[in-house]
């Protein structure tokens, strides 16, 4: 099931149930609590969202273990459905003494009634999907060949987000060694965002961002700038300033002019605006929107004015990798930018995926193709693939590692097949340091910096695919 489709349904459900008369106050949750940081398995939802998607159907279980056992048994009775469809959550908050039961992400692909007829696709007339054959083992890549070496002939960057603190940590020297050996493009994970770089209105702190640029140049790496305008990770002086619209425009233009002007062409490109859309279009994004309705245009024009034509300008967002309502909204907006003559060079697609829930590669290819028709590049900017659901406690088995490797390689192949896909970047490279958590094992190298099957699969894909562009 596509992550974006489930997220949209979940957000709508949270909003609807927040005001539903048959739920008491403990069951309400605002829709904004269901955003990109809310993953798709039940265990990953915030407490209020867990309540908000409670099912009215019950399994008549007497304990959490009993409820989970019944769901496991029902899922097992329908091979091919994956993990158990339900999980017990609380002891009857409405006083009935039964265990409430919630759907997990694989039960018919949407939240709803969780009863024996729903769990494990056992509803009458519904045929469970055929079991997916396990991915074959991934052969090791040729000894000594790095990702950046394998990509050299393909005209595509192989990149990673990098953390300024870890780069300089003498207690963790492998971080810098592996990052610089394997990747030819880097993005500062946090150090170049508005909050860290602009802590006071009249003060800039360049230390962290400079260190990323300096280290990259020493390793002959390209830097992808991230980001110039976002509604998150902003300094308190900006978020609490109660500025007027003209003042906000002046602040935005001044920040972009200063940052882009400092780094010039040392930055290959910048994510000018980050994560401004939801499924319906521009979302409320204080301090920028709705206070400054055209803030995206303002930001891009300011970046082009100071950076010139050699610094590429990108819009970047999550859950818009394939064709869906959110990517439709983004496409419509950037199409308008092109038509209005607003300078934009491409769109960044984040690709925060999991093995359990992700888009189809065919839909991703269609999304890339329609952006190509606008003359826009595509960068895969923040790719990670959870091997197991966050917080599930499940091990990432050899079979799952092989499946993860195959999906990584399939995404790379989709990029290589798209003439406008110019960068393939993971959001971190080692399971030791990942915003998702080490236990979900989402990246290319394990917590000890050993290459995983996913790293081998990418190298092999690059070596075995004939380069068709430069």
C-alpha cells in the first residue's frame, strides 16, 4: 500500500473522529498530528492518533496478548497478507471492559472495523494476495569498488545527507572515512538550515555549514544546499516575531541573499523551499503562509538573483514521489512557476519508504516523466527504506535485507531510466546514525559501517547497467 494513500486516509480519519459524537474527549486528535513523522504501523502513531483511529469492532479479547494472538492467527490463515492485521491497545476506555483493536497498515489498506471478517483478508469474497517470493541473495559487489566509482559513468550523483558533528567526531572516525569514500555528493543534514545558521535576526553562525562545504571540497565532493525556506527548524526570533507581511518578505530575501551569496557556486543547487504542500495544495506554514501568499515565488526569485544561473534551484517535498494528490498539487504549482517565468530548475523527491508500504515504481516513473516535460530535473533527495517498522521490535532478517536491497536497486534503476533524474541521495548512510532509528536498519551500511546487501545491489546495478547519458 502506498505510504501517501494511507497517510491521507489516516489524516482524514483523525480529523473526522476528532469531532465524532460517539468518541469521548480521549479519542480526539487533530489532523495535523498525522504528518510525515507518523509512520504507517500502529506502533508508530502518536498516542492521540492511536486513539483517533480506534476501530469500533472488537475481538472480544481478554488481554493485549490475547488480542494480538487472535490477530496473528487470522493473518496466518490467509498467506501472503504479511504481518498481523490488528493489535490490542487499551482496556475499554468507554467502560465496556473489552480490548479495543486497531487495524495495522496491511489490513485492507485502510483504517476501519477490526473484526474477524476484516483481519487477514478473511472477509467473504476477498482473495488474499499471492505470497511474494523472497528476494534472492545479493552477491557482493567487486572488492574495492565504491558507490561513487560505480556511478562515475552514469551522469548521476550518488549522495548522502551528512552530519557536521559526526564529520568532526574523533571518537567516530569511520563516519567521515566511509562518507567521503562512497559518495560524490553531500547535503548538510541540519547545519545549513535557517535555525542553526541564523540564530538571531542580525547574527549568522557559519561554523557548521562551512565545515560541511570545507570537508566536501577536500574530498572532491559536490554540495547540495538544504534548505533556504521551511516552516520547521526556524529560530525563535522568526517564529515569535509577529512580523508583518512586508517584514517577512524582507527577512526572507535578506536570508537567502546572505546564504546563497556566501557559498556561491560552491553549492551545486539549493532546496529553496521545503515541504510547503499537503494533498490540497499550499498548507499553513507559519511564519510564511498564509501571511505571504507568494512566498515561494519570492524565495526562488531571490535565490536566482544572487546565485545566478549556475546554481540550480529546487523545490523539495515528501510523500510526492509517485502520482498522487500531493504530487498533483506540486506539479500544478511548479507548472505555474514555469509559465510565469519564476526561476526553478527541479523538484526534489524525498523517498522516505518502508518495505511494508511504498509507491509503485511505475507511478514514480510517470511522475518523473511529467516533470521532465516541464523541463525540470528530478533529484531523489532523502531516500531511506525501513527494513522493519519503527518501534516494532522485529529483526531485520537476511530475507528482509535482500528485499530492501532489491527495492533500493529498483529505485536507482527508475532514476537511471529517467533522463531528468540527476541525483540519487540517501538520507544518511549508516544505521548507526539515522533519524528513523538503528533498529529499523534503513540505510546502506550497518551500525559498524559494513556495507549491507543494499550497498552491493546499488554498486552492481551501476556496474551492470550501460550508461546512456552523461
